[in-house]
């Protein structure tokens, strides 16, 4: 079974590395051209080479990306949240809501009771 898949899809082993190289090359070129088009004119910075652009792309991926992962622990926590929410009592849910309102909306944030029409 496994050998037949390899025989039928042998082209993937040749095309895959080539496609990866083309993808990396396009990314470096895009970053280089955007940098050289915008930043020297706007800020007076010097132009960069392809290799500097590729390094900048990798650096940004390290700093701001997840390096090809399929989500972080934070996103996994979001998926588990409904199960935790279901185990909470209505009083615990309301306390959680009030804590979030005070944390994110400020201490004087209106509660759900004050938003109801009179």
C-alpha cells in the first residue's frame, strides 16, 4: 500500500523542493521591491539586496509569525474555552463577564443590567 503511493506520487519529491525554492525566491523579491520602492523615498533609508530582504522576511517571521505551526497555545486555549464555560454556574459566568468588562472596558463600564431598556 505504501509503496504504491510513493510510486504514483514520485513527482512530489522532485517538484516539492523546487516549489519551495520558488516560493522563497518570490517572497524575497516581493520584500526587496516593496522596501526599495517605498522606504528610500519616504524615510531616506538605503536600498537593500535580495539576501537582506530574505533575512528581513525570516526575521519578521520569527518575531511575528508562528514558524509554520498550526496555531499557538493561545488559540488552543480558545478551543477549550466552551467546555470550561459549560461547567461554570450562571453566577460564575456573570462574575467572569464583570471581571472582563472591568479589565478591558475600564472600571466604569456599564453592566448588562444597565443596558436593558426601562
